């Protein structure tokens, strides 16, 4: 257990490298509706990292916040009972308020629940 900090740093270095080597595509801008679930409105810009693959065979999901100095300081681990899958979403440059919004929005359904995993205990 003494090496946990090393592995934590290595994880975040991998996340940073994915972001630095990928184009962020925001395909669901803030205040836009989900394409299939029209009642769900994205209150923070949402998209994916181009040329990456997640559990759903699409790009790795990313929320892009309004912080000026953007860093990835949180990932969200989600379990979706309807799709019967799980995946992570990266929070990139999100303010504390945006993190709170994302957390509430993603946990607002019986069918999907999420937890945050934060870098350096930032949330």
C-alpha cells in the first residue's frame, strides 16, 4: 500500500497525456438537449476526446468547464442499468459549481449512478 501515491500520479499522467494528444470535440454544448432523451439538458459543455475509445466504443467522454487554466482534476465513474454498462467521463477545467451540477445531473436517474474520483482530493 505504500506505492498508492505513485499509482495515483501515474493514472493522472495518463489522463493528461490522453488530453494533450487528443482534440476535444464538444458535440453537446452547454444548454443543449441530449439527442435521444430530450428532457436531459447539458448544463456544462460535453463531448469526447477524438481518436480514443471508451466502453461504448465511442470516444472517451469529457465535460469541459469554464476554468481558464484547464486541467483534468476529476473523473466520473458511471454505471448505467439501462445500457448495462459502465464508463468514465473526464472533467476538464470544471469549477466547483460545474462539478456539483454534473454530479447532480448524472445521478438524477434511478438507472444511472456515478461517483467522482478526484486528483489530489480536489473535490
